[in-house]
C-alpha cells in the first residue's frame, strides 16, 4: 500500500527543494499538482489488487499547509487585509477537511511570545489569531526543523492512510 502512496505537492509551493530532495533520498514518490487547498496531500495510485481500481485522492481527507517560518506566517497575518485575506481564505477552505495541519519550519511557539520573527505584528495578536484559527478549523499545528519537514509530511500522510484503511 505504502509503495503506491504518492505525496502531492502544490505547484505554487515555493522554497520546497529541501523537501523534494528528502523525498527523493528516502525513495518516496511525489507529484507536483495544483491543489485547491494547502501545500501537501497524497493519493494512492491505481492498484486493483488492493481495491483501488483508479487513482484515489485524499485531498478532502488531509491538507498540510507549510510555512517556512514564524516570520512568513506573521507577515501573512499582518498583511491579510492588504492581500484580500488570502491566508484566512486558505484556512477557511481547510474547515471541511478531516485532517488539517499547519507545519511551521525552523521556529517554535516560544518565538511568538519572544517576538523572534521579522514583522511588527504584535505577539499577543499573533498567538490569539493562531489559536482562534486552530480552534475554528480543528487544525493541528506542528513546529519542526527544516531538515525534518519532509519526514513530518510523510508521517502525517501515512497516518491518514493508516486511519482510512484500518478503520
């Protein structure tokens, strides 16, 4: 089953060469595809002997939104009114997804409280906005080192697949 799993990477995702390289190094299949929501999801290639008569997409079951840093996320939040609230529209599309994840690279939650990000966005507003969206979307938020992001994406997809197949 895992050998038929293909991680989907949104074609608009930038600065993800380290992730794609890690997928290749680990022998994981991936495909660049325009995703309606989020930066990563997965599919299972057609495998009739396993009950998948055609390619099966799990884009309604799992969405992974990745941010390169707290600075990027703070900038998205701070400029929401200037760019038509793009980040909030993205989060709104995640509401109906079973498993919504926000993966933030290279930082920790402490960075918000200690204002260790490049933005004038107030730390109190930042944490409150993040908590509000987390609660509203039942979104899980993970912080990880840049070198572990590909593994985190894989593990989240594999966990979703296991839950769907083993339920």
